[in-house]
């Protein structure tokens, strides 16, 4: 069970997490979790390049070590990267100290201040520690591309019906999500480009400046 659109009440419960970018501009922030993956990530980069779109890739440290050439392709294409732990561990299922070490191990590989917890799960003490060192980036729209129980068309609607200016959208550059992603991503890029939206990557400096500007 998951929520496609993150309710405002949940966002307000965790105000120090970044759920979306406060802006009135027609800008969307596409993010991709669980890569780099040689079967999927290069294809994603091709789709983004076709629309001059930038994105943020929350990478698993183990895969960065295993597929460094794919990870470098992401950086060379002008996208930003984020920390998704070394081997996709759930905070809820982990003791705090091992979880911190796992996160730091990935941080040394991706060289990013952005962090997204796998499954969006953090214990309170973990959140306190992580926020002292990283910016926690969540999302306000979850595509559901990982869900084998929904159709490609429903996955597409999850995005097109819920995205608004400043939305942070989650996709997955993983084998599990490959079929749905290959159906949905080109259509999302085409649909929102036709509406005048642009696609930008996230970075800590930009998020901080945007927050101050809106405040």
C-alpha cells in the first residue's frame, strides 16, 4: 500500500524534509531511485536528453561501485545525484548505528548532500542524525512504476493527474520498473513539455535559495 500523492498533512508532520519545491514556475523535478543500472539508466538518459530535461538520481552505493561507468554517464549528462544508502536498507528495519554507517558509505561514493531513505522510512533518531549532515528529499508524487499490480496507463495517470508546479516525482531506473518506465517516461516528458513545463535537477543550494525566496 502506498500513496500516489503525498497528503499535505504528512508533509506538515515532517517540515524539515523536502517534499516539493516551493515555486509558481512551471517546473517539475523528476527523480530516479535504485540505480545506476546498465539495463535501464542509459535509456533514461537518452529520453531526458531528447527533451533537454535534467533530473536527480538517488543512487545505491553498491551499484555505483559495480557500475561506475553508468554512474559517470549520469554526471556527464549534467544530472545531479543523491544518496539512497549503500545497499537499499530500510531505516525501520535497521539499528541506528549500522544505518548511519551504511548511509555514510554511500555518501563517500555519490558525493552529494541529498539523501532519500529507501521506502521513505526513517526512525526519529535516524532522521535527527541524517538532517544534521544531509538534506532529506522525499516526494509529492509517486509514479508507482514498481507496482506490478497496476497497468501502464494507470501509472501514467498517477503522474499526469497529480503533478503540479514544483512537484518532485519518483521513478525507478531498475529492472523491476523497466516495463512501466519505458511506457510512461516518454509520455510524461512529451505531455508536460507540451504544457510548457521544464524539467530541472535538484541540488542543495537551489533548494535552500528557493525556500528562502518563498518564505
